[in-house]
C-alpha cells in the first residue's frame, strides 16, 4: 500500500506548526483580539470569505486552508520554492503578530 505524500512543503508545515503552537499559548482575550489577522489569512488562502466559527476552531480552519492551497498549487503545476517561501513567510508574519 502506497503512502500518500502531503502536498504541504516542509517549510510551510514547520511554520504552520509554530503558528498553531503560539495560538494555543495565547490567553483567550488576546486570541480574540488577534482573530481578525488570522481570519484575513484564512480568507486570502480560500479566495473568499470563510464563515467565522470562533477562536477555538481558527487553527483548524487555517490548517485546512494551508493544505488546500498547497494541494491546489500542486494540481495547477505552480508548486515550488517560491510558492513555499511566500506561504511560509505569510505564516511567519502571522505568528509574529500573535
């Protein structure tokens, strides 16, 4: 049985993990105040407004959108170092705002 390979580049996966870890360390009030920045990244990755389900699921939504964006990049033939670099940079900037 063949293992499925994740479409998420290693550097993106590492940075996403850092964002999620940082988010889970935030006090609730601070997380709520940072939610708009996270939502902006989620919406940008989705290409449309994603329904808000509250701060407790934002990291799940972000993870899904990152995975989908990477999967779509592979499917359209635009994966590569530049794509991974840009997405990892976007996630790093988000982490710094938290």
